[in-house]
C-alpha cells in the first residue's frame, strides 16, 4: 500500500517516486492500492490526490495517535502499508516508511522556517513508528541514523531510477516541436529542479554568465523548475540577465512528463550543482537521455553518479564554468560522459526500484 506525495497538482520528488512505485510494483508481484490522506477540512474527490481516501485526515489521526499512544491503531485492509513521505501514524499492519533525507535538521538554513520544526518532529515520529525504513542512498542512511536516531539494522537502501522509455530516444519531430514552442535552440545547458537555496542555481547562473560570450550565444542556459522558498533574488537575477539580452530561459510551469523528456533530449549538457540531495533523480534522467552531466560532488551525488559525471565543488563557480566549457569543447570527453551515463542509467530503472522494494516487503512480512 502506498500513500502518495504530491504538491499542489505538480509532482515533487516524493510524488515522482510514489507514482513510479504505483506503476511498477504490480510488475514486481505486488497487489497495490493507493491511498491519500484527505485534507483536514476537505471532502469528496477534491480532498484526495490519488486512490482511496484514508479513514480520516492526517491531522485528526495524529491527534488521536498523540493523546492515546499505543492504544489506537488505524485499521487498514492490507498485509503491509508503505508510506512514501513522513506522514506516519500507527496502523494495525506492518508499516514501511521511505524517509528521503534529513535536510531540515542537518541544514535548517535551506528549509522554510514555517515548516521546519513540524517536519523534523514528523520525521522523528515516522522513524519511531515504522517497522522498517527505506532510504534512497547510503548517504541518506548515515543522515537518518545521525539526525533521527534510526536503527541502521532497520534500514534498506533502494535507489531511485527512470522509466524504461527514458532509455529510448524520443521522436525527433516531437523534440523539435517542444523546443520550438519554448523558443529553444538545441545544445543548451539545462538545469531541472525547484528554485530554492540548496539547488545552488544562483551559482550556476554566475558560472554561465562568466563563459565566453560566443559560448553563451551558442549554448543558452535553460532552467526548468517552479519557484520555491527564498528564490526572489535568483528570479531577479534571471530577469536582469534576460533584460540585458542574455539567452537565459526559465520554464517555471512545465508539468508534462513527455515535454520534460524532450527538453533533456535537446540539451547539450545537464548541470546539477545542488548542495544537498537525498538522491538526485534529474541526474539519472539526464544520463538516460544521453546528455553529459556536470554534477556537484556533495551529499549523495557521487554515489548516484558512480563516476559517470564531471564532478565539481558546488561552491566553486569557476570550477563549475570550466567543467561546462570542457563539455562544449572536448568531444572525446563528451562521448565518454554520455556512454558512462547511459550505462549507469541502465542499472537505475524504476522497475528495479520496485523489485527491490518488493523484496523489502517480503523481508518485513516474514519476520
């Protein structure tokens, strides 16, 4: 059983992960029914995101859980329940929880202070209530042990992936149509992710603006991502660069999965200078799309890359720019990065994620 995570109709990282499990777990031998927490003051179909509604809202269930510890468990008609975000309450069946990272505790300055304490408390409770925890990387395991007191013996690492179709080239005509729609010329530098401090997009913009003018004119910067917390200064800098005639494109409302595939396919290089990731799905998407990658060497990314990307210090804009320039000018390097990325992506598919997740379920049920 999977409780999906979506944000305002737009899939975030948790939503992408959840939807992938819903699609692929049946192929891994699991009968799956999706459930969603209804909104506290909602009703009917509009109050849930995917599948059937839970018996009550998460807020109501949490209050019961808090004031009657150990005495009340939510009844679920399931052999096992898998929570794919931190919203966990006690249930009358075994419970597996995916905890994606420990960002709010480890780096509180990168999180919205309005939600920071609540998320920390919820994740600690999730770690305590779950019979087993899934982490997306070995890096994340260490963080969960340190910050949430998770028993490492109750944690399994199951990496994320991409759908098999990402390993196949999309129709060139469809790619060109998408690029034309957004007035893009193939060969651009691409970033995908929500605009927020830890994604380090300001330093990416700084590195790109420092490239030779002829390189910028031939390889525009394309940023795909919705505005997030504390991105006002970045947005102002993007607008300022555009006003000065720099070929910077910001696509802030892209929600179509096929269009995103087309944007990867049209890129000359993918640049992901993130300061912190529990996994980093966009990197694998770029690998699968046959796009060479410049990646941060921080957090989980070296583990995900396995040497298939050019890794740089994300705090060094000069090094970031040098790596970007190398992928433009060194065709042999480009070819090596593309081949290594494709090989890495072939081992990171959502079907394999589902198979490993199903193996965790069997382990928990057979205890």
